[in-house]
C-alpha cells in the first residue's frame, strides 16, 4: 500500500517536527486519510527494532480501524491491543483506549514508550489523556508525542498548547476538494431578516449563546422560509440540518413534516437506541431530512448526504468545517448505485459562513504541492509555530484578520484544480488520444476512468482482484478514486513513473496480443502497450459496469 503524495508530504513534515520539537500536531480534515498518515508516521518511528509506540483513541471503532489500517501500511510490525477486553503490550505498536488506560491500575502497566500517537488529538487536553501523556513522559522523558485531528478547536475553548508546541502541517479542506477526494460545496447565505440580531448574540466560553440564537431563529415565519428555500435549491437531496437547541430543532423538524417532507429529530437527550433507530430511517431513505443539535457535528458520515442547512452560528471555523464536512464525502457507487452526487448544497440562514469565509475560497499554499518544510509563522497569542496558511491557531484559537493573512506571501496563491495526472504515483495513459479513456497500471492492479454520456466513471481491477466500479461523477473525483485504488493495491516498487523500462519499445509478447492497427505505431512504449492490453483484456467487464452505472443514474434522474 502507498500514500498519496500529499499524505507523504504531511508524514515527512510531521517526522521533521517530531525530531526538532519532540512533539507536534498535524491536521487533516474529512477524507484526508488520517489513519493512513498516522500509521506511516508511527511505522517510520519504529525503525529501531526495540522501539515501541502506543496509538491512543477514545472509541472502540477507532481502535479497530487504526489497528487494521496500521497493519496494511506496516505489515512487518507486530501489534497488540489494550482496551476493556484485551490488555496486552506485547506488540511493538499497541492500540489503546484512553478510558481504560487512564485508570490508576492500568497507568502503572505502561512500559517505556518511544512514540505516543493521539488520534482525535483535540481531546488531548482532557484529564484522561493528560494522565496517559504525563505517565508516558514520566517513564521516558524523551518520548515523542504526535497528535492528529480534523478539528483542533475544542468545544470548551481550552487550547492544546500545553501538549503541543507546534503544528507540523495542515491539509486544507480546499485541497481535498480540488484534488477530487471531496465534492465541492455550493454555499448560499440567505438572510431571513435575522442577520443583524444574530451578529449581536453574546459569546459564552464555548460558543455563541444558543438560547439567544433560538429566540431569534425559532419562529414560524423563519421556519417557513427555510422550507421554501430548501425546496428551491435542494429538493430531493438527503439533508442534515443543524439547529441551536432541542426546542429549535423540534420546531424545524415539525415544519418539514407539516410541509410533507419526511424528517426525523436527533439530539443528545435521546437514548442510544432511539438515535440509531431514527438515523436508520434517514439512511434507508424513509426520511429525507435529519434535524439535529450538536450530535452529528463530528464523526457521522452518510455519504449520500448532499445538503447541509445551517440554522446556528459558530464561533469556531473548525465547527463550521465539521458541519459542512458531513455532506462533502464522495459516494461509493457499489454501495449506493442510484445516487448521483457531484456537489453539496450549503444553506446558511445565519452568519457562520459570513463570519469565517466561504470554504471554497480557502487560500492555501499547498494547493500547489511543494516538497520540503511548510512555511510557518508564530502565533502572537500562544507563540506556537503553525503553518503560514492558518487563519485560526489550531492550538489556542487565535484568529488572524484577513488583512494579516493577506499581508504574507499568500496573496500570490489561489486554490486551483489539482492535476492528479501529474501528481499521481503512477503514469496515466490517454488510451486513444481523445481524453475520454485513461488508464494506469501497476504490477498487480490497474485503474481507469471513462467518459460516457457526459459522465465520468472510475473502474479498477487486477490480478486476483474483482473488477469493480469505483466512482461515478466528475472527472476529478473519478481520477482521485482510481488513483487511490492503485495506491491501495500496489507498492512503491511498481509505481515509479521514471523507470527506464516504461519508455522502452513493447515486448514481442505484447505485440502479439495488441490489435493489428497498433502494431504499426512505432512510437508506442512498453507501458502504453501494457495499459492498452489491460483495457483490451477487461474491455467487456469495463463496458458492462460503465453502461450499467450510466443506465442506473439515468433512471434515478
């Protein structure tokens, strides 16, 4: 398995920061592949045969996910688990639950750790995490502390500066949209006559006063306007609505139902079973809208969601990013064969996007991939070293003004579509010269993107791999998914685009199987012949998958 080039860059920068500072935080939003990257960092730090690492999480599913993906990235490193069921330090990498490990009787069992990885590191300032971190450093003062998170800002406003002195790298949401790993948001800021009042709402220690927000937005006339604009701009889309309070959410949910739109209500006062039951209604399509209060902000992903409605402000940009991120993931066409998703509609009836700026206008240096160290700046509030592109300090929450951001070197950079054909680990071939069928090959797998009736389709296959449909939609999204398929199933040995043999003439065996018209192409290379043969040998299955998908999407439309 290989990392995307942008993932490799974050790993390099994280290792450099760990060597320099002994600790660092790296940030990657939804879709960036945080588990893969933290596994690569940990694997690199375990080069010494006696070195040990601990990967700390707060949820069972994260522990299992990290354990499985770590094994794929680092197949030669032994692992063990320390949680409520298993308590073993036998592996060189141990995956631990913080709730279990932070207990007094378990803290004493921690051996000498060389690297502690804190997943979802915005929790690192919490007491349970601090107990573990302090114990690790007591046992080994030279232990490295590495944190990864999508959203560094904590709800209680407590900074992470006491754990991390610097931020090694930050993959911006805009980068993942530009590279096709997320769909773009289309944001509509709609003033229903409440923006002036909302701009005066007082802030609490954690966020805006949501009771004040409710008193402003929870009105029948406003709820009717929400339904009206949703019907105009997002009718038919699976939708998540974010509200200020339970009473507000209940009113909004009733407004949708009264308008004949199936909707369910989710909030923290419901039992776990009831929440699962209502989410099941949403995910099965029985309900088109789910209205929630601070429950679906983090960690919930139902990829067919293609509309997010904001009926609350947010004092932290990271919270805004989390909410909108719920609708940005791409769709697996095998899991959801009739869902066509090319963007996410964001309907902001408050002031969140006005306050923080439209996400698709995010300015960043790394939209154009560059190697080496990330340009940095010092936070004037907590003095942490952070990437130059940060508009909000990930460690203390300090916010730079737009003028301060523009005063740097950032004004020469804008987010542009990333050319995956150049950035890919693999060499992509335009099979027929019309830019409507492209393929790339490894030793085991192949990936291709094909245009049919104005819609792109990604297909992947290989030796002992079932040929399957990977994505349907925009060209960039399909290229990203096909490229990921190759990364998942190949190694660095099969990917180098500069290998000399790639440009050599086709072999006699290749010539034997090539169509007669191509045998006279004296400019054909061995690699191009390989791509053409992969297409020829799999043509019928590729055609079946692409035609079937195209038919399904036409029926759904």
